[in-house]
């Protein structure tokens, strides 16, 4: 941050936050709605049964490896998908 920016922000004396129920939250991201069969497909992609049929395994770090130990889906994939599925279900 430059000095000019710092001075500009320091000059702000009053910050208003609108907590009313109808207030618009511009920082909130909007997730697309998934159809039930799309949700089922995502759940199946990381299910133990589906992975076992392919010879794949989940790791502690959320990646998926094939039967040779090669990473098929990188660290965090399973965790991110589980979070996305939980957000979609409220």
C-alpha cells in the first residue's frame, strides 16, 4: 500500500454497515444450482464403492490415487467436492 492510499484510508471517519435482512451482500458468491442427478454423480465420483471398482483410493490429503499410486486427482479435490456438496444441501 502506498502512502497516498494509506492517507486516503486513514481519512475515513465513519464506516456504515447495513445489517438489515434485505440488505444486499455483494461479497457473497452465488453458486449454481445443481440438479439431483448431478449431485448424485458428484457423490458417486468420490464414493468408496466407485473408487474401489476403479482400483483408486482417497488419501488423507484429499487426493485420489490409482492402483499404481499415481495421483489421478490432486490434494484437496475430495475435500473441496465434499464442501461443495454440503453447501448445496444447506
